[in-house]
């Protein structure tokens, strides 16, 4: 088993551990940025009047669950109409 190499000097593991930690932190940062951008796009689409159908708990402020696209469209249209009447 010459292909396995376990160094006796454990300080040789330090660069590998540092690399793994840096890659993990960057991965978490990228996922966080993607979620943030996705929420921004959803908010933008809702403001434009497009129905957004929530099925996976992504909606933090949504009180009622909308599963059917037609109901989501009706809900969005009613909400837009109410907002226009208020202004």
C-alpha cells in the first residue's frame, strides 16, 4: 500500500484543513447570496403582478398557502386591485 501516505509530522495536515475551511465558508456564502437574489427576484415579480406559487415553505410572510396557479393569479390580481383603490 504505497499509494497511501500518512505523514508522521501532523503539521502537514494544516494546509489541507485551511483549504477545506475556506472552501466551506465560500460555499455557504454563495448559497446565501443565491437565496438572497432569489428572494429579490420573487419580490420583483410579485410587484409586477405575476402570481408566485409557494409550495416549499420559501415564503416567510405568506399566511395562507396557495397551491393552484389559478388561485395564485386571482389572489395577485385582487391584491393589485386593492392596492390601486387605496392610492
